C-alpha cells in the first residue's frame, strides 16, 4: 500500500506537465460521457501517476470503453519492429484488441469500417518521438481518415514532443517515397505534439476532415525537452526503453537500414555507431572533430545475446552522448557517420552489403532518394544537410496555424476542437 502511494507521488516528481489524459480525468471524462469508445494506445499511454489509459478509461464512470486498438509493436508494446501483430483480446479487461499493424495485403494498417462500427468516439493516447519515420503518427492519420468516413469523433490526449517543440530539422518527404514510415510532407523532425500534428493532418492531409478534439496539456511549453517535463519515460517500443534511445533514434536510425549497428541489443540502443574490427579511437576523434554542439563521442564496445547482423555478438564503435538542451542537428548524424566510416574503415561502402529492399527502406525512412544517391557519388554531407534548409524554413511557417503551446508556462484552454464531417479541406 505504501509502495503504491510512493510510486504515485514520484511518477511525476516535479509535476511540471499535466498530460491530456490527466486533464480528461479532471473534467470527470465529460467529453466521453455516455459514449461507446474505442482506444488507440500502448503502454506509453499512461497518466502522470503511471496508470494505463486502458485502466483509466475502463474504470471511468459514465464511459463505455468497448474496443482497443494497438499500433506497431502491439497493445502491450512488446512486438519487435516490423513484425506483424494479430488481433487478440486484452487479458486485463477482456476487451477485443484490433491490430493496426497487421498484414499489409489486407490493408489493416488502416482501420476498416468494421473495426469502428458502433463507436461514438475514438481516443488516441500514444507517446510519440517527434520523428516522421516512427509509425505511430501514420496510424494517427489513418485513424482520423477512417473516423471521418464514419462520422466518428477523434479525441487526441496530448503528450510532449520529447525532442522539444522548437527543434525542426531534416529532409522533407518526396511524395514518391510516401509510405507507412513516412506519410506526410513534413521534415524528419517536425516540432509538434501529437495534438498539434493531428490538427495539421486534419486540415492539410485528409481529403475529408474528421471531428477532432485535442485534450491539451497544462504546464507544457515549446521550449521543454523531456527532462523538463518532470514525467517518467515509459518505453514506446522494445528498442526505445529510455529517453536517450528516443533521441538517439533520430541521430542513428538511418544506419540500421543499411546494416550498421546502432546499439540495438545493448544497454544504449540507437546511441551507438558500431561494427566489427573498427579503430574506435579514430572514429571517436573524427566524430569529435566535427564539433557537433552538445554531442560527444567516446569509444564503446559491447556484446549482444543474439547473432547480430554481422554474424557475431561483439561490436566495437562509439557511444554518442547527446545533451538534450544543446544538441546540434541530430538528423545529420547518420550521414556524418557514414562519411566518417568511409574515411576510417578500410573497404567500407555504405550500400555494398545491402539488398534492394534495404536500399528502398533507406529511401522511405529518409523520405527521398537523393540522399542515398548523393552518398554514392561522394557528395558532401554538409551540402546535403544545407539542402534541407529551405524545406525546414517553409515548415516553420506552415505549422504556425496549428500550434497550441507557446513558451509561456500559463495553462492553455483545456480542449481544442477542429474539423467536422461536412468540412472541406482548404
């Protein structure tokens, strides 16, 4: 009993940010009263006391939670990346669980009308990474799209962007590369909360906007990184167990698509650049010679329990310590790493050992074919990174109408609503 009280008090010790789900609880679930509700969530959908959104809504007076939906990695967040998930039944509540990361040929990454049949509202409560290629935001768009067709309200319980609301960087999406790992023409790092992005999706992406409500946070400002929120990090997927991994995903996520180890299976996933037989001291020196603000490289060797992509379990490389409040362009680090490896590791060629499928996935995750082609012809990484500037500058203006949070700590209005089933896209 005392342990439970202690955990509840320490879950959000600083109490800086009250999440969307916390605000919904404070209104006694007014937006959901008398409604048949579906919930899109995973373990990261927890209130600031650590209670799961499933638990909170299932026990909420006047709310009839009837259906659950799991994004990639499943409702329990345990399925490895890229592995399909099956429909199931939740062991805690007995509710049916529909997988929104199912067989692509059955088009079950997009909800079907049958999945939403009989619902009055769909609640979305999933922690995102602020990175376009992390598939939860694609699921959000697909949920909104189907809800609009069925005239079902979508309620987004807002959460912080762990990279902060001021960071915008990386390549924008070439429409020819649109896929589930990159659905929207936005920079790789887009600087919006899920609620803010939902408002943009509703206005700019959907042919027919849905009835959208965003239950806003209080105490959150754009300048906050995760460490400023006072919130406990809940793993969003098996390889994002910590906030360090969440940041590292943007810094090294591209490397895994071409077979370079990024620390998966180590204590610091997505925070390592590693291989076998590498001169780690030389790698660290060259990384640090770039003087990337807030990023420091040190030698790092580790072992994994599985065989690994390189056929062994021992790796040598560098660990990248990233200052969350003072880091340079995280999106550029993967490409800088490739350039350093070409100059440091004998015989290294970034795409020499890749399949056509891997190269295609690299293009989809980066959102363009130009980066891979530039690397192959030896184009300067600095030139490629500078090529992102115009797209980032346009996005800085394009996103303005959809911002909910300023830099003031003053609490915003509790619920923002936009769109209707009869509205037209501007």
